[in-house]
């Protein structure tokens, strides 16, 4: 994997990555704030190009770092490279029928999955660090924090099961 | 005053149309000027206000160019810049001069035409690389360095071709003295300047605007080349905070430059002063062909391929803002008319050549299948809108 970056006057900054399989991915941060991403298969002469806005590029970046992301659920993964590559994911979920009407205490989320619910958003009100007695309602948006695997367990065993 | 408003509105409409069609807008501003002014309907004439605004357009164009010039970066890429740049300079500079001289221009005019002939449009080259999505091509870096080289040649040209009658050494001493003072001020006042630029009131814009005008006024008062000083000033300020200065001077550049282009067209009189249509046609054709020659040689020398040569050619055909600047600074009526026509023709041809370079490569090189080149973009797949 060879990464090369260069500043092109008048255009912006270019990052070019050649993968082990000899494919090329290049990202240009243009001066107008947009980002052009080129991908070129090793035996191909014509790259394909996508032009992204800054927001779109960040979304793409989140996906590429390996965090889960679905249409109405968003997540961010934070990696602390100094702390032996500690990775924490922060994920939002919408509470469905199954969890509605239950409290944090009887769902036993942290004990069963290791995931912590750090905030709940209901309508235009936000509750940070909800107490164990907090009752979920269908439609609440919650912010959960944990490792990617823990969040997957949470989705499988609490959200759906 | 009404003339300027009329011209600006025509340009606004043209800008809307050309951006939509992904065409360069500079040639159309000049055409609009030609149609509205001396050569056309005579609806708009140059007056003191328009002269002042066009002057501002020129100053901010040059200042902006100065901000883009990073001496350290140029230094560390000098081999890339020189190898292609010298080929470009020799072929286009010499042929441009010979062609102009052969067509009957005086020695001085032929030098001016040759300079305008040599320098491609950085703005159009960069826009076409981005809009046609060709940034990944290895030729695109070569093209960018080529534009930087041409800018440096222009700076040297502006420094030496003055209209002053003073001894060159005296001018040189004055230039060094002024640059020394600017460097000292920016060096010791760096922190203060940065703190002013960070404010969100009118101060940053006021500082940028008055600094550029101040340098220009100082230069013309003490008799040193104004355009050169404004570029050098931009380069020095670029070492402090290029992004802030770009941000604060951009609105001036954008508006006044349009005024500059349209009024350049307004003041050009194509039908008097003995501009022969034949000379114009010859210059335009030669302008396209010499860039082909230099592009092909650069392509072969640097990338070992004629396909690269066609790509470099397609993106460097367009002459634009700097050619017009040279004409506005030094051009006689005949020279300005010739350069205006050359900019219009080459920039429109260049826009299409850059867009369809993939097809042109196939046509030109049909009988010479080169080795597979990568990455090489067929632009028709990526015509941005």
C-alpha cells in the first residue's frame, strides 16, 4: 500500500493510494470545498469519478472506517491510535415497538450487551445520561456507545429479539 | 456609469449560460465587450469609472496569481517545472515572435504578441481538468507545473518590460528596497496581521483591498513596474495566510475581472488600426499548432507517449486572462485586437479540445497505437455539468 500526497497549486491536495492488488484510489480536496474521488482498476485505463460535497465525503469516510451505517441510523467510530488502537463506536437507533414501554433497568442493556445508552431524544427534548428508571417510548431516538461487536449484539438481542 | 451596468448585466447572463454549458466564460465576456463597444453597437464606451474598475480587475488578477505562487514549493519541484516549461517557452515564445514579426508587427509589438501567445490560461486549464474529471491523469500534474512555469515567465516579463525610461539598475534597486520593506513589515508584524485577518468585521477586507491598492499606487509613484510589485506582494502575503487573503480579495477579483474583460473588449476596435483578418487567422492557427508541437514533445519527453502529448495540448490551447493582461498593459490598438481574437478563438477551441481529448487522441493517433497508458481518461465519460 503506497500513499502519496501532493499539493497542486490552483487545484488542491491530492492523495493517491495504490492498493496491494494494484488498483488506484485517488482523492482530491478541491479548493472549492468539494472532493473528487477517482478509482481505477489496475488493468483498466478509464477511472470512474465521483464528486462529493464535504458532508457526503464524511459519510463515506465513516462507512470506510468500518462503522455500521444505515439509512436512518448513523454512527461514528472513534479510534484512539495512541491507546493500542482503541475503537469506540457511537451509534443512533430509533426505538421500535419491542423496546417501547420498557425501562433501561428491565431491558438490562449494559449487563447483556456491554452497550451504554448515553442519550435519548424524544421530540425536541433531549435526555443526557438517562437514569435506570427511564421508560422508552416507541419512536425515541437513542445514542448508544460501545464496541462495534457490542453494538451488533445490542441490535440482535435487544432491538430485534 | 449606465454603460458599466449594462455590460455587467450582459456578463451576468453570459456567466449563467456558459456555466450551465460548461464553457469558459472569458471569451464570451470579451465578445460581449466587442459587440457593445467600439467594434460593435457602440452602446458602451470607456470612461473614468470603467478605467478605474478595469484597473482594479487587473490588480486583483495579479495579486491572486501572486498568492498562488509558493516559492518553496516551486523550489522543491524545479526539475518538473523546468523540464516541461523550457520546451513550452522555446517553441511557443520563438514561433510566436517569428510569426508576429513576419506578419508585420514592429519589434516591440512582436515581443508583446509573443508573450501573450506563449502564456496559456491557468484558470481555464485548471477548470477544465476539474470539470472534465481528469485530475487522476498523470499529465494533469505536468499541466499544473507548466502553468506555474508560465506564471514565473510572466512575472519576469512584467518586471523587465516597463514603460519607464529610468536606468534599469535604478529600478532594480528601488524594487529590492520596497520588497525589503514589505518583507520586514510582514515578518515583524506577522502576528498582528494574522490577528486582524481573523476578525469578522470589515477590517480583513479593508486591509486586503487597501494593501493591494496601496502597493500599486506606491509602485507607480516611485516609478517601478506596478504589475510586478502586486504579484510579488501577493507572494509575500501568501506566506502569512494565503487562504485568508484569497477569501478577502476573491469578491473584488471576481467582479472587477469581469469588468476588466468586458471593457477590454469594449475598447478594442477590430475594424480600424490596420488589423488584417489574415494576420488574425494566421496567429490563431499558429497558436493552436505550436501548443500542439510543445504538448507532443513534452508528452514524449516526460511521459513517453504521444497520447499524453495530445492531452497536454488539449488543456493548454486556451489563452486567457494573462494574455489579455499583457495586451491591456502594453498592447497598441493593433496588438490588442489581435490578442483579443486569439484569446477568443483559442479558448473556445481549447474548451472543446479538452472536453473531447479522448476522441481527438483516437483520431490523431489512429495509425500509431502507442503502449497502453494509464491513467488516461476518455473525457466523454466524465463531461461534468
